[in-house]
C-alpha cells in the first residue's frame, strides 16, 4: 500500500473570532487522514485564541505572537511545516467539500506536480 503524502495546512489569523471556528472545522472534517494542521495567530485579543484552543488536540502546531502581517504569519507556518504538500487556508475561508485535500493530494501525486491552485467561490454570510 502506497504511503499517503503528509499535507501541511496553514491558517494564519489575527482577531478572526467570527470566522476561525468554521475554518478549523473545515480542515478537521476533511476525509484525507494525513494532515498536519498549523495555525499561526498574530496575538489576537478578541477571543480567537480561546476558540483555537478548543481544538488544540487536533491542531499539530499552534503559535500566537505578534508578527509583521499575514504573509509573515504564513511564512512562520511554512517554516514549521513538515509536509510533502503545503497548503494555505485563510482564517475566513472554508473548503468547498470534505474531500478537497484528498483530491488535491491525489492529483499532485498522479501528475507529479510541484504546485497547484484552486478556484474559489465568494459567499456572503
């Protein structure tokens, strides 16, 4: 049986209390089983950290400290990542279905791709 590639998913957040739980649940509900979930927080003060901590036993790595913005947070996450595939899911985004990561991992392995991108759908809550 072929070993599943490790997929590192990075979410960076600052004061995202309104959306972070949906983002976390979207990652945790994925059918793909070999996920390393990394969350970087920029020192939120609005209750975001408390929401993240509710899921800390399912989040592989979590850091909360001041940073220089969203891209600094993403780069921090990338440095912590150990996956064969690295993906970014912003703190106000969710996956369209529970098998997105599975499909991406399969396609990247099948095509021997170094990178890919996905389309998006804007949703107004």
